[in-house]
C-alpha cells in the first residue's frame, strides 16, 4: 500500500521594526496565497527592535529593512508591503519559493 507523504510545513519569517501592523497584513496575505496553493505554512512576525535574536530553520525571510546577512534561506526585501506597490508580485515570489 502506497501512502502519500505528509507535506512539510514551510516556515516564513517577517522581520521588521515599527511596522507591526504592516507585517501582520503581509503574513495574512502570504497565508492566504499559500492556502490557495495548498502549501502548509507557518508565518512568524518578529520585531527586531525588541530582540535581534532570531531562530533558524526558516524557508524564507522577509526583511522590512536591511538586517540579515549570510542566511541559509532566501532573504527578500519586504518594502513592497510598506509602500503598497508590488505586493502581489512579492507574495507570488514567496509562494513560488515555498512551493519548491
């Protein structure tokens, strides 16, 4: 009997500073787009002003300002969520990475 393997939950980090509401909105858009593509995802929002210590193991990191260096996963500029231009393209880019 062949069983279908359980899909791994992908992990996304959205990290920024005083743009907490924007990061929450971005998380919701990513979660919704992943749901539509049947991708299990856990999106964590992290305030870098509160703590600069970030756990590892993320599949994608979205930074609202330049912070991360030498990460093992893709790090994407989150400014489109702040300026509200290119949001759809950014969400699509993240979901495409997660679908691999």
